[in-house]
C-alpha cells in the first residue's frame, strides 16, 4: 500500500501535523494499540521514537528490529515496511522529505552523496543529545499557539539537518543485537512506569508484565539507567507532582493523591528526600 506524502498530509489531523509544506511533512504518531501494516512511501522517512519502542520490519531482512528512544531509522522511498508498538503509550515523530526537499538542502548544506550511499536499505543510527533536545522542543507549546506553530517548522528543519549530519558522520547501528533488545525492554519498562506512575508497582507485577524474573528485571534496569526501578518510579511521581504544583492551584493533598501517595505530608517527605525541595518551594519556584 502506497502512503504518499500528499495522502499522509490529507489524512492526518491538525494535532498530528507539526510541520507541512510541499516537500516536507512532520507527524506525531503512536498512541494506544499503534499498528501500521505493510506500506511504502514516495519519499524518504525518518522515524524517531519519543516514548516506548517500535517493532520495525522491512522487506530487506527476515527478523524484526527494535527501535527505542536512543535510535532512529531512515527508510528510503518505495521500500515496504511495517511498524507496531507492543504496548500502550507509544509515541514517535516521523519526518518525510521528498527528493526536491533533499536537493534543496544539498544546495544549502553541500553534497549529500555520503548520506545517500548509506541509505540503500532501512538503516539505524544513534540519537544525539542535540536531536533529543530538538525532539522535545518540536512538541513544546500548545497546539493552537501561533508562535509555537511558527517555531515548529524551523525546529523540524533543524532536526532533519541534525539527522542527516548524524548519518553522514557516523556508522550505522546494527539492526538488532542482544544489547539493543535490552535497551528496548528498559525503554518499555520506563514507558509502563510513566503510564502507571500513580499506581503501586511491585517488582512481581512489572516482572510478570515483561516476562522477566525479579533478579533479571532489577539488574537490567539498573545496568541501563543507573537507578533502581523504585527510584525511577519516585522520580516520575515527583515530576508529575511538580508539574501539577506549577500549573494548577490544586491543594498539595489533592496532588499527592493524584500521584499515588496517601497524603500531602507523604509527598513532602518524598520530594525533600529525592529532590531536596518542598511542595511549597516547588510551587513558588515555578516550572523546572
């Protein structure tokens, strides 16, 4: 099934479109039960996961590849592929660029021949720190904010340039290794914890969800993140509490309940212990 850049533009909602012109399109994708059956595009596609992982398959390889938040895939035009998110809450950004768009960029940036030689098949590259920052900025601001809308097209262009630079300067990543599968599992665990941050999450529950023993689960998570599952869960609760403290007038006790704690004093103790700040001071300090 061909999904042309024009079809994608015409069938996407305003909330999905970050930037669009004749030769470039950037779409937010994902959501619960995300699945895109076999299809191809009449342009280059770059897929960057933001939350969770993607099971990526294409016509050039027999086995699937995992895409997590630390890597992106570049898919040449007219090459059939399929994407699936194994669990709820997945989110990604897809950038589509026509030949004319790439030719125009080559005029401004220099030859893209080194990039093109690496893109005979779907190819995987590491996400840089700059790309991660741009990815976050692309979705900052309210969807109907005119200033944010204007800025997004420039941010998407900057992200595309960073992607091309990453492709030119670096070697491709292997499509799938035991290490990348571990990264994908941990990315999925983090997504699961974020989506259920207000719930009590025992190691047995998380282990059963991902088919891992408690020992393997805790070792893998700490190895990949540098923190324990319990510490990450607390950090997510505090991040959510700080957002509510700085964007609403809700009482501290109500915010504590919304992040899964029994009282405002319990939230205060956790915030002082983990973040070194009280709810009152966090509210006064403003957004982080």
